C-alpha cells in the first residue's frame, strides 16, 4: 500500500530527475539488467579504445605464429593470449576490434529503422485512412518475408559489404517500429491532452512529433534494444554467408566463416568469435529486460 | 443434438476465412513478384556478366548469350512475359542450372520443409513444456534457472550453435554425420534410407529448433505469469482444485493461445534461419539455393525462390489462423463478421 502511494507520488512529480530516479529504481531491481548494463559499458569502452587496448594490429600476419593455440594450452605463446588464426593474426586483437563493428552495426541499424519506422508509423496512426492502409500494406509485405532471405536479396542487389548489409537489415526491421508507433499513436490520439493541444492551435507536425510521440516512447525503446541485439546476430549471419563484412575485416561473423575449415582441429578459431557474439547479445538482452520492467507500466509490481 | 449444427457453422466460417485470405494473397504475391523483378533489374550486372566472369568470353559471345537467354529485351517486355508465363505456372528458366526454375525449386523445397517442420515441432513442443515448468511456480529456483538458460539460448547465433554441435557430436564423439542430407550413393531404400536421412537431420534440426525454443519458453512463461493474476485462477484455487490441474488446464491452457499466433509469425523467421543452417550442414534446401542464386545472379531462380517462400509464409499463416479460430471461438466470430 505504502509503496503504491510512493510510486504515484513519484510519477506525478513532473521533474525530469524524479522520473529518472523512478526509472533507475525499477531498472536496478533487476539484477541481470544491471550486470548487462555494466558489461555493455565495458564493451563500449573496449570498442572506443580498441587501438590502445589491443596488443597487436588486427590485420598483421605473423608468419612464424600460424594457428598458435591459446596461452593455457600446450604450445601457446604469451604474446598471443587467445592464440592466432590460419594466417597468424592475433585472435584477441581481432576480437577486440570486432566489438567496434558489432556495436556500430547495432547503433546504425537501430537508429535507421527506429527513425524511419517511427516517422511512417506516426503518420499512419495519426492520419489513418488511405495513407495508413498504403503504409501498412507495404509493411505487411515486408513482414511476410523471411528477414534473412530478404536481407540476402537486398545484398544481392546492393552488392556485398557491411554498409549494404546494414541497410538491408534496417529495412527488414523497420515494420516492427511502424506497427508499434502506429498502435501507440492511435491509443494516445484521442486523449484529452492531445485534444487540448489541438484546440490551442497546434499544427499536425507539432501534434504528431512533439505532443504525441514523447508519450509513445516506452515500447519503442524496448523494441530498439531488441533490434540492437538482433541486428548484431543478423549481421554476423550475413558475414558468415559471405554477404556482409568482407575479409580481412575483423567482424565476428566473417571471422567464423574464415575459420570453418579448421572446425575439426583448431577449436579456438571457431569457438571464440561465437562466444564474443553470445555474450554481447546476452548483455544487451538482459539490459532490454530491465528496460521493459522499468518502462512498461503494465509489468510494474506495485 | 446441437453438435452437427455447430460443426457446420464452424466449417462455413473456416471456408469463408479461407476464401477471403486466398483472394487477399493474390495481390500480395503479385506485388512481391513485380517488386523483386524491378529491384533485381536495378542491380548492376546480370546472369551473363556472372557467367562470363567465371567462364570467360568475348563481346560477341556476350551478345549471343544475352539474346539466347532472352535478356536483350526491355525490362517491361520481360516483366510482361514473365507474368504471362507465371499464369501458366511457369517460373521461367534458371540460367545457372540450365533447367526450369520450377523443377529446381520443387526438388529443394521438401528438404527445407522437412527441416523447418521438424525444427518447429521440436521448438514448439519443448519450448512450451519448459515454459509450463517455469511458469508453474513463477519466481521459484526452477523458473529462474530456465529463464536465464532461455535468455542465453536466445543470444546464441544459430550458425555458431550448429558449428559447436558439429564439433561435439560429429568431430569429437563421431556419433552423427558431419553434413549432407543422406549418405551419397549408399543405395539404401525404404526404411534404411529414412533412418539415414533422420541421422543426417538430427544436428540441423536441433540447432535450428533450439534457437527458437527460447522464444516459446519465454512467451509461455510470461503468459502464465499474467494468467496467474486473473480472478478465475484465484477462484479455481478457492474451489480447492489441485495445483497440477490448475497449472495445466487453467493457467497453461489460457496462456497457449498467443503462442499459436507466434508459430505463424516465426515460420517466416525460421525460413530465414534455415538459410544459414543449410549452409553449415550442406543441406540441399531452398535456403542454400537462394544463396547460390544470389552468387550466380540467377534472377529468374531468385524470383522463383522469393515467390515460393512468400507463398509458403502465407499458407502457414493461413493454417495458423484456421487453427486459432478453431481454438478460440471469439476470434472465429469476429473474422466471419468482418
């Protein structure tokens, strides 16, 4: 009872700091989310300071150190902590530089699909009628496609490469944002505060993006974290198929594709990039869970 | 006495749903075909370029090839010709395989359907069962362990899981074959052949199924957590019904419906996921065919694959909707009146 009262007191407080404090209160209740956040910050720092942290150049080939196992295994060398790959490149350095590409992919794909998806979704939900029908039909068609297959076709049209892979993945993800934004706008549109703003003489653009949109952000933020991690997975899959980042880029999926022929004997070249993808995506998903708990009022335990 | 009348009405409803959806599917497929045709048309390079790049040839040969493969006409003429052929269920001619696209696609489709079907069954059955275990007592140790496990599984890249499973079960333990659909030229027939194919499919199906298992587990658990809070579960407890029965026939049953919808939505994703899995295990399916078509710029083949997979997704979603209408009378009623 007292907690419910406290919550309502916090949420009626209009100041930004109080809202942030409330958000942090719910977010930090989820221990996994905090671990995910800490690890994510670690990854971001790793990506930013990669040139300073990595012991070697990620594309430098050491001819005398081909397929050296990790340091704790027999034959391992202290200057290659996680061993080397088939052409003598340091695994650890390549993995560290790989964070740059993965996080870059996540940021660009999420931003692109979020911005474009929200614009279309808000327009569809606000104007309804034929605009809505046209936009949603197109989105339905995109959604009816296997996303990876569609990305593959788009890459075929645009040509292989990381940038084209990112464009393809953003296009595939955007319908989710369109649907969420449209649904949220439709439920907010008839609220009193929107009508009040309309009566006060606000134009369409202002009503759509300044009055309504800020109140629809919660589900979009949760979807954005989901897209962030899925984008990393999909970009790695495209890289693995040879349609994403091209060698010698130290992208994790591309590294796995190069390592496939050593699957029978050299476990570290196959296992380590996968583990890197796994923990990155896991950290982001844990964070997303915490965000959902903190932002989605339906799930709040009062 | 009432049963036959009700059965008749629901048959009618299903039929009307079927008719409406099939009519609605035609424009969607048409847009998909025209859209992909025009997009691929805009791409630089065509099948002749890819062919000459791999085989070699002079300008005269390039011209002759373009004429021979019908690539010298204007895009609009070719689109019209393609659509006309499509009316007769002719998907054109694959330049990379020198065979009709329809034959190539139909040859590969069963393998992908087998892979997808088995993986879907595995992930849905196991995911739902584990979801019920987790959702039976929200917050218990078992629930937390399963939630963490599913979250980790959800973060695993499918192709990497496939590689790791191969290392463990094919390379180290040597229990299962490394790749392919069946032992080549084994001469096996009947049951022995089916067993051989099954042995080859264990790893691909497991890797594809495990990735999607996490999704069903999480949805089932979340759904059950919501149902536990509803009044009717409290009422059932107050009436003194055993916990096991409440879990299974009250909570789990009501949480199951959204999963059926998910099943349809996931089928499209699974078709995409099978591209990678087929590539890892060299399964001659639709996904690998798509990859090959992209590599050889085989436009007719690629459009054929797109068309077939779009039709597949539409059919699966239709089947799911019919199942849904049968499970939940409220949905069926609103669908019929709409």
